[in-house]
């Protein structure tokens, strides 16, 4: 349990300070950081309980995307403002590092193994964000419905 709390804190801090570097307002940075921390926690729980790493990444990326779209509509900001900081804990940086390390050491089997795994993770995260973004475009925003009013009878 203590490890989960540590992960939450570290992920929140990583998202928060990355958002600061990207000039995201504090008003948006705090919910984006919470989204990132909770999504990483979801990934860890799924991975540790089932052993399926890619399923964990998919579920966590879907959570980031859905929460970002909801926050964007509630706070009247672009979803990208929330997605960019929140997705940071799911970026496979260690996989990229291991791939390059194996390449420099002429370990081509390790390079291809780590590289393919990293590409799968990156692809899953990107596809999850794209699917939710595309689906969100089909749901009307509440303020559009209010402006249109009831249909006229004339």
C-alpha cells in the first residue's frame, strides 16, 4: 500500500512539473496531474494482478483520454492541455533507453526485443488517445445544445 502512495505522489509531481514546463495553468495542471497519477496506478494494479503489461497501458491510456475529455468540457479548455501532462507516467522512457543501450553495445537481439516492446506500448497509448478523441467528437457539447434551443414550429 505504501508503494502505491509513493507511486501516486511521484507521478503527480512528474505530471505537475512537466505541465509547468509546458506552461499549463495551475488551474488545469492540478487535475491533469491527478489524472496522470491515477492512470499510472491503474496500470500498476492491472499489471501486477494480471501480468498483462499491454492491457494495463491500454486501460491507463483510455482513462487518461476519457478524463481529459471530461475535464476539457467541464473547464472549457482543450483536451490536449490535460492529456499532455497526464500521459507522462505512461511514456516508455526506460524501454527507449534500453533499446539504445543495446544498440550501442551491439546487442541486436536485445535492441529488437526492447524496441518492439517499446513500439507496442507507444502505439497502444497513441491509439487509445486517438480512439477517445474521435469518439468525443460525436458527443455534442452541452453549451451547443443550450444555444440551439427547441426546434421552431415555423
